[in-house]
């Protein structure tokens, strides 16, 4: 029992020191600003994480704009959720599906340009606290939009506005400009075991 008491005492002392250290670090952080957030990488969860941020923002009464590139008219679960928040969520689907489905580069570029125009509109509108450009990185990878123009447009925003960009293969210029970048690493995916996309998980 005495040995366990010593172990507990050492643990509690370490916890007190960690707490003091973390409180001091938190106290140093006094700046507040709108963040440019990038979710990239081969792993699943980039869009899901962005939609989680949208949910959190809604909980604080913030207005959120969401522009989905590429994915087209899927009947997704998140679309039904957003419909329950009229006036607080502006959700635009700007595309006809994956590039291997459309097989029309000119049409894909036209949709990308229309989607980017919507993102720019939302960024310019002070009523939006957060703007999510879902799969914008895919658009940039295929050169449907000029990376330098997009990065400049994302940087030219109200200093308190949050912008979230998702998709694989985020360009270096966007990563450099971002405040927060998360690279989703794929360790294992059920698709490779023959399991199809499922409601509530993929859409």
C-alpha cells in the first residue's frame, strides 16, 4: 500500500507540473484571428473533419458557407443536416461528380470556376464566419484553377474569417500560406477489403 501511495504521489506531482506548464503556455497565446485551415493527405476524414468544424461553428451561432467541388449531387447525410439550419448554413454543390465520371475537362473547369466564384462571394460577405471549400485541392491539382490566384483570394479576407480547404495533394503554396495543416495518413481502409461506400460513413 505504501508503494502504491508513493506511485500516486509521484504521478500527482508530475500532473501538477504539467498543469502549471500548460497553463503558462496557454496564457502566452493572446492573439485571435481567422484561420486558413487545410486538410490534406491520402487518409479518409478530410471532409468529415471540415464538416465537424461547421457543426462546432453552428453551435456558436456562426454562419457557415460550404462549397463542395467535384462530388456532385450525392444525397449526403450532411446535406440533410444543413437543411435544418436555414439562414445559418449556405451549402452549395458545384460539380457533377468525380473527374473520371464527367470525362469533360472543359465542363469540369467551368464548374470549378463557378464554385470558386461562390467561395469568393462568401469570403467577401461579412455575414459568413466560416467558409469551407471542400475538395478544392483536387481542383487545384488538376489545374482547373490557378493556384496563385486561389491562394491570393484566400489570403485577401477579413482577418477574423475562418476558411477551411480540403482534398488530397494540397499545393505547396497553399500549405505555406495556411495557419493549420493536417495531413491525414491512411493506415487501413475498408474499401481495399471490398467494402463499398456506406451511408453515414462516406456520405
